[in-house]
């Protein structure tokens, strides 16, 4: 429910995350990535064709860079479910979101599944501890600095084709 979501995106890491995130912190020490696998999304508003990105807070990896909604997930969760969960956790968004697969980023043993979350309209996110700000952007008009993950996503021709296809569809 919405109250739980608002509490979840509060201002600090929820206590229930501490034990479950321990393996992700261990992986960070050995690989440089938080978790063995992660997933995330950028939201595309049907009504405007603009894309939501978040300014990462000082409390996360690659702080003060513009990135997507995303994070590590455990092996019992599917990437698409994780990406949608991260959208809810990091923005408080509870409306419809159609998830379209984009770039699968791989480095060593780490995998990051990117998705395009198509939402009905722009919304004002309820930001928690992981993000300081948000922007709805026209494609290609990105604030800087971009997180390396978004740079990789926007450098992937197939992902760019897919994103632009949906932007055109909603014009």
C-alpha cells in the first residue's frame, strides 16, 4: 500500500535491508559492483515523451551522477520484477508501468538488466535516501554528469532505437 511505500522511501536505509543486503556488500568488495546482478529502468511518460532520471545521492555508489531507478536483486527475483520494484521504491510510483527490455550490461560476472518503464504520465517522485533530485528530460538532452550505466545504455544502438520507437509512438 502507499503508506508502506512512503515509509520505504523515507530517509534512511530501511532496517530490514541490512541483513538481506549483506551479500551485495560482500560482492561490492570483490567486484566493484553492488550485488552479483542488478536491474533498473528509466521511465518514459506517454503524454510527453520525456524520460525520468534521478540524481544519485551521496549515500550510494557513483554519487551525484544522473542515473536510473535500479539496484541489486537476489537470485530468487526476476530482473523485470526487480526493475519495477526499484521504480516503486525509489520514486513512490504506483501506476501502470509496461516494462520493455533494453541493454543487458555485463562486466566480468556482473550483469545489469535495463528496462524502459512506460508510464501513463509524468509524476512527481517521492525521493528517498538514494536520490537527491529528478528530471524529466527530452531524449538526448541529459544533465551531467551521467552515471556510467546510463552512458552505456544511451550508447547502445539497439536500446536507443527501442526508446526512440516508443517516443515516436506516443507523439
